């Protein structure tokens, strides 16, 4: 390739520099290795990542845990009164958890119910669409590379941009309504109606994430040897049977990864929806993370303790969900 | 090798040059600012002039979304990472973090004499010195409605306020509805999605809110009557649902609908004059009309933006010089005249607003006449330290009534609970 | 039904186009339309004037109304084709519109004002890609400053991510040491808690470290990605230990092994992580938003978010600026898409 030829002096330079660096690092680090030993170097390798991770992710999480048991509106933890379980109690004071209006923190339970509905439908649709797309891309078709990229493109877009693109389309005077009118329909205020807003929130998130999960499934499909299908064909299996008996079982590990990842993401849904509907109309698309964000960050009276408590509930819920999934996944692998 | 040497020398020279320059570099001060219209540009002009006369100070204006003033600025200030100065509306959120300018300004008595004592006091807590100067209001606002007069004329409907001194919200609603039907205009009436906008009409309808013991009561017939009216506007599609329903959890203006001629009557406030002049142009005749009246009288809500200084600044003396410059009669007068704001300064004298628009001039007079009519409760809500704790729950809960998530009874109870919670949380720390 | 079923199992290896092939192509083409359509619509809209943007029904191509400079009027006036009462059609310029009446003049004879009903006129239009949205937008939006910040953040954070994640992954995959599993489980466990719920503690930590209003506050904290560590570790597990052993016998130090053997062999996984990291950092919005409050430090996403908040109705500028923010990543994607998608497909989830 021409590009490669043009780049070759550049490559040569790069590899020379790289080897220089290796020699230099080697020179500097060898004394350290002599002190710590080979095994000890593992700690050196892991240290930078662990430091950054510990300071900026783990420590804030522990701090957040502490916040959950304090009250008031002070920012710094040392000024906050310890209130024990008050925040959690406030969250769980409820006559009937399925009817948010009966709860002390009705908005939290609305968010929980909304999130539940969203997770179930979004994950189902996402996995289904990703599977269909992966199966299509796995066929012997022209332009596979192109199509594969096409479905992946929206994955690269930021949540802010995705939200804006779709709001522009779904406006009252937007292009989708124009199409509806030209087909003889009525204009619909998509984002002013609770059901429509919930519907579109799911659609755009599937639109934006599908490509990623498609690729994971596609990798699994391509790893299935053709002989398996041939064998199934000789045994006289119908297409449907070989899908059930060959494709699905062999795709299970990848499907499982897709399921776990998409579920975690769905429970944590926030940026995109927040920029898209702002949680509205009313509270129809307010999900758990947004509840935490508004309570602890966006509201004028910042109830950090309550927000932290809600985030604990969410993390606990996710943990249970993931453990169950892992258990099921392991059992699936054994059988 | 020679090249490398030259490069190193060059780098050394640059470092040297910058460090020399840094020695007598001007003090850098920052203002966090938001824009309703073009006031940021006017401020910049004024600051440029200040910088020319005071080469030792450089002022940087960070223009942010209004949302950031409400959400991030309080956090930054509390963490000691805020700017030196800011333009704020949520001045309660920064109490305890302001810089007392009194020791630093040349003529503190001028400050005291120039603004209503209650407004300056709105920045202080009980622990602060009773005469602390934490900032000044650079804009006074009054809420009130605008109408599209051209549409009234085309419909042949008389503008109620032309003939009557006291028009109720119900009468205005009926008139706007008649105009919208006659002219096939999409919407009759709208109000910004804001508890602050709602409060004036609610007081007019007889809402009380404040009890003698300092507690708050939401559930009064007056409050319900305005809330019911707002819900009725939505049920009968008199109002663009986008404003209250489509906005999610934030403030949302009805301005675009009015500007585009899709709306007959628009409840907002005096700060929109500049935007109306700019965006309506001569597309139609608009007019500010007096606040409707009701059992509780006729009142809008006072409001305004405060220019404040923060105590964490490293350069209090320089901050005070900038603030003192901005507060002077000449500066504030020019700012007011060019931004078409209502001044909060009591002694600016005759103002010569810089606009060719007769509608704007008339609107400024109308809103100026609204100021003396503002009720005591309206002042108490705005400057009593509880404004956002009361206004936001009203806004959010009424939206839930409009979308059908709550009944009015539930909503009123929830607002009460939200307000009590917020006040309790604020009191406990 | 039969065709649907073959579709479910078919793999490659046939020549003739069957019905199920047609269905597949149909689906993929529809998918292409749905994936690209919204973005193309955004791009087309970004060239439209404000007036064209609020038009209903919207048109695909951007049009602009013709204007004429008429003697006696300072501003150019908009041109219309007007059907007069006698049925003739004339080319007139509009002076102003009052309600349902428009006051118009003939550009050739500007003295006489002609009053017409607004329904009697149609605008004279030509296709016009309005670059004003872009020029005005970049001016007001401080685009180049934000772009510079975004590039610095993305490049620096990605380089740092690759380095420390691969080091950690090397340790976690090729060494036995006490605490290894604990580190691994904790790392993956934090995937369960999104940043948006621990904003306040993160903010306090950044403040304590003096990293607020500093690009390093966006670059460093983001570098220790759990996903990156996990992905690289899984890949490095497939590198045979014998390679390391023989290198050690040859007297290579651990760092030499890491730099000279592991990193080159892990290139496919590193490439995937590079792409992810670029994507994450370029699109990051919440973290930079809490770290950066000085406008000269804003990244594109933060700028865009505050721009959108401020000018909710100024779709013309907002759309143009959105297009600009997604251009760089689209270009990277267009050139590297083959490597990106096949890289993820082959290394992403082993």
C-alpha cells in the first residue's frame, strides 16, 4: 500500500524511539526490580492505576456511603450531622410501593417504577434488535464491512448530541410530524405525552447502543464453526431447529455478556434522557439516577444525604441483579 | 545540534519574557454572568472602560447558562472555588459566603442611600453584621403580562385594560380566548414555567402563604383558584403545553410562542423587553399591560438580579473597586438605559432608554407603575430567604397536576411537604 | 415463513440470491437509513436559515428567500411573487407585515406602497447553504478554544489510560500476588455505580486535590477505567506465559517484558481501548461540567450543553455547533471504521 510506503521512514523513527524508551526504562527500573523481586514488580505495575482508581472512584464511593447517613444541607462531611438510618427510612416510608402517591418520597418511587419499566422493555428490544442485526450481518452479503460500520456509527455520538438530534426530529413542527401529516395523519406532540415520551426514550437508546452489542453478538456468531450447521443439516434439522439447537446455545456466552452489560447500562440511564426530555413530561421519564442527581445536585435545597441514600439503594439493587445473572449464567454454562 | 541549541535558547527567552511580564501583570478578577438578552455585551463595554482607566485590574466575564447559576455556582462557592463576583438571582444560596465591601469602598453611605434597605438586607443572615454590604441589585424586575395588540385589533376584540382599571385573570383569559379563536391563533394565554411567575397571580387571587409564626401555608382558596386556572388553560389547550409540560424539571420560558405570533397573551416580566424589541421587531404590536386583579388585589412579583462579591476572593480591594465602579450612578445609568432594565437604584434620575421602540418605552412605564402596587407578601416571598424553596415545588407539583400524575389535593399536600422539608433541611445545618 | 427460518440460521457460502437474501438486504438498507437519516437531517438543517427552520412542513434542502435592495430602505427587503386582484403576478418586495396584511413595494418603483393579503404572496426562493450559522456560531460559541481543550483532554487522557490500564492489566493477568482477586473484583464492581450519583464526593475530592478548573482534573481521574483494565486483562490472558519465561531466562527485566513483548502483542486490544477512550473522553459531559467553570477551559460538550441551555430557541446556531462537535469523531470513524468494528468484534469480548 502506498500509505505504508510513505509511512515507513516514520515507522522506522517510531520504533527506534520506542526501543530507546525501552532501554531507558529498563535501566531505571532494574534496580527497583532487584530490590522488590519479580513478584514485587506486579505491585509497581498496578500502582498508578490503583492510585487513580482509589482516589477518584473508590474513595468518593465510600464518602458517598457516609453521606447517606448524614443530614442537613452542608457540603463538607465534617459539618454534617449524623442521622443514622433517617434517610433510608424516609425513602422507604410507604404504604404501597406500587403506588408512589402513598409514599413519603413519591418522586423516588416514581423513578423506581419508571426505571423498572424502562429496563425491561429497553433491554428486551435492544437484545432482540442486536440479535436480528447480527444474524443479518453474519450472512454472506455484499458490503458487510460497510453495514457493520453503519450500525456502529451512532455508538460514537455523545448523549448530548443524540438527544439533540432526536428532539429536532420529534418537535411538533419536526420532520416526523411532517411525514405523519403528509400520510394523512394528525400531528403528535411526542414529548408532551407520557407514553410517547417513554416510547421514544427507549427507541433512541436502542438506536444509540445497538451497534455495540451487535458487534459482540456478531463475534460470537462468527466463532460458530460451519460444520455444526452442516451436521445439523444432515440430521434433517429445520432451520428453526438448528437456530435453537446450534446457534443459540453456542451464542450463549456472548448473549450473556450483552444481557449483563445492557442491563447495567439501562438501570443507570441518565445523560441521554436528561438532555432529551429533562425527565418529563411531568415525571414520566424521570429515572433513578436523575432522582439522585436532582435531589443532591440540581435542586436549590441540596439534600445530599437523601440523594446518597437513594444511590445506595440503586447500587444494592444492581448488585443483586448482577449476582443473580452471574449465578444463572454459570448454571447455564455447566448444563 | 545547532538547531536544538537555538530552540532551547528561544524557549528560555520565552519563559523569561513571560515571567517578567507576570511580575506586573494586572490582577485578574472573574465574574460569573448569565445573559437574558444583550446585557453581557453592555457589561463588557463598561468593564473595558474600567480596565482602560485601571490598568492594574483585568476582569474576565464567564458567561454561563442560567442553569449553571442555579446548580453549579452554589457548590463552587461553598467549596471555595467560586469566582470573585457573580450575577445571581438565587442569592439565598450563597448566604454566608459574601464579601463585605463596606471596609473597602470609598463611600459606603452612597451604597446605603442608593438602594432599598430590604433589598440589601436580603443578602445578610442573622449572623452577619447588620450593615454588611455584600452586593447591589443591578436590575429590578416586576412580573406582568404582555399582549399581542395586533391580534386584538384583527379580532375586533377590545383590550380589557383599555377601558377597565381592574381586570381579572378570568376576564383576560376569556378575552384572549376570543382573540385566539377569531384570528385562528394557536394559543390564547401562557405563563413561563416558574413558581416565581405563578406567585404574583396567586397572590392576586388571594393566596396568603405566610403565617404570623413564620410557617408557610400553601392550601388557601386563593392559591387553589390560580392553580385551577392554570390547569384549565392546559385542559382547554389555551396554552402551549411545551412550556409547562415539555420542559422536564427546569424553568422554561413561553417567549418563543409570543415572539412567533402564536400566542395572544404572555405572562412574564419586565426583563423580556429587550428580547421583545430584538425578536419581534415590527412583526406585530406588543404591549405590556397591568397585572390583573382579584380578591387579593393586583400584584406582580418583584425580582431582580444581584451583583455580589464573594469572600474567598484573593483580591478584596480590587473586587471592591470593580463593584464600586459598577454601582456608580453614571455606570448603572448607562447599564440600565442600554439594557432596558428597570433600575433598583433609587437615585438614577431621569432615564433616557436607548431604544426606538415605542412599545418598549410604553412597557417600561407600565412596569414602573406596577412597582408601587407590589404586595407585602410578594416582597416577603422574594426577599425573605425562602423563595426557591417555595417556588420550585409549586412549579414541579403543578406540572404533575397538569400531566395527570397528581390530583390538585395531592399536589397541594405535596407542595406543603416539599416546602416544609426544604425549610427543615436548611434550618438543621 | 420458510424464508424467515432460513434467515435465522444461514451462514455464508451460497451464490444465488434467495428471498431471505432480499429480506436481509432490505433490512440492512432500512437500517442504514435509520442510522444515518437522523444525522443527515441534522446536517441539512444546520445549513438552514432561522426562517426556514421554523417552516412546516420542513424541506430537505435548505432554501433562502431572495432579497432585493430597494431605494429608500436601509435593509434589503424580502422578495415575493404576489398574485394581484386582477390575476397578474408581480415580483414585489415586502416592507413590513402587519397581521394578515403585507405592505409591499415594486423594487423598480419603490415610492408606491401596495397592500396585499398575506395569502396572496409566495416567497421567491433559491437553494442556499447558509454558512452564517457556522460563522456566527463559532464566533459566539468560542468553538476553537473548546475544540483545543477537547483535543488536549482526549489525547492526554487516552495516552494515560492506555499506559496505566495496560500496566495494571499486565499485573493482573501475568502475576500471582496476594490481593489480586480483590483488586479485580473491586475494579469491576465499581461499574455498578455511575458517576452521576457520586458527583458531590467526586467534587470534594477534586477540590481537595486542587484539580478544579484545571484540565488535569478531567484527564487524570478518568484514566483508570475499569472496562479498559478488564478488556486488556482478558486479552493478555491469551498471551502464552512461556514467552515471558523464556524472556526472563534471557535476562530481560519485567519492564522490558511489558514494553517489548506484552504491549506489541496486545496491540489489537490496545487499539480497541484507544477507540473507546477517544469516544468516552470526547463525549464526556458530566465530569468536565463539574470540574470546569471557567469558560476558557470548557470542552466542546460542556460548551454545547451550556450553549443549548442559553439559546433554547436558537436552533440555527445550536444545530450548526452540534454538527461541528460530531465532525471530528465522524472523520476518525470514516477512516478507521474497518479497524474499529473488526477490532471490537474480534478482541472486544473474548
